[in-house]
């Protein structure tokens, strides 16, 4: 089980690093949309996100035209789902192994 624990720890570490990078990217996108830059209305756009299950839409409003991205995969939700599934699978394995060990011990 220790080998499986190392694999789950590696998956957790990679997911957390990827999650940090995704969140930095999202913060950069919203900061750029809200800033004053060439082509933006005075004061910048007002960025917002709309979420559904594993999907996200980015909207920039406040100018003469509201800009809406097509629905895209929401990496934050996907990485969180991977973390939950990997850790749940690991702890379920530990739980079933401990139940089997307890059953063998009590029957002896």
C-alpha cells in the first residue's frame, strides 16, 4: 500500500502545482481585461466567469460590445475532481484492506 501512497502523493503534488498555474493564468486574464489598454473602454472591461459542471465561460462587459468566450473546459473543477477521485480511491483501498485484516484477526 506504501507504493500506492507514493503514487497518490505524486498525483496530488502534480495536481496542486497545475492548479496553482491555472489560478495564476485566470488572475492574469481578469487583471488584463480590467486594465486600461489599447482598444478597451475607459476604465477597462468588467470581467466575469460563468460556471457549469466542468465548463466555464469568460465574459467581458462594460464596453460598446460585450465579449463572450465560447464554453471551455474548467481546469479548476477538473483538477479538483482528479484530486477527489485519486484520494478517494486510495482511502477506499485502505478502508477495505483494514476491514479484511480485522475480519481475519477476529476469526482467528
